[in-house]
C-alpha cells in the first residue's frame, strides 16, 4: 500500500492506494494521525477510492484512527469507497460506524 497525506482546509486528508493490510503501513498512518491530533486537527478524510483490498488488520487500523479522533471530539470520513470495499463495509457493519462520503466538500 502507498499513501499520501496533507492538511487541507484544516482537515487531515489521507489518500490510500493498493491493499490496506495493516503491518508497517498502520504504524506510519497512526503516527501521522497522532501528529495531526496534537496540532488540534479534529477531522480526518481517508480517501479509499484507490484501495483494492482491506484485510482484518487494515480494518483494525481504520478503527484505531476513528477511535483516536473520536476520543478527541473529532470525526473520520471515508471518501469514495470502491464497490468491493463498500461491500466489505456493509458486511462488517462498519458503514454504520464510519461516515461514508462521496466528496471532500461534504465535510463541514
């Protein structure tokens, strides 16, 4: 998996591509999240439109990010999941936990 991150309009935006399978990628992502929270960033948009696959470790990374933001009064949004990832979110009922959006402009 590869990822990029930026601060855009006061939000942390993480763009993921490839396969989210946890391991080392998860550690790097959580470091970025921790830095953002220390800088008073309260919203995170995770662009998963180019994500092909997520395993259980990858789901754990997403849930950890969500927990860290919500513990600080923030929120995490999943942007444009592919059809296969969307099905996974429904099967695991994560679609009821995460806010799924189709455009960054939906984050107010």
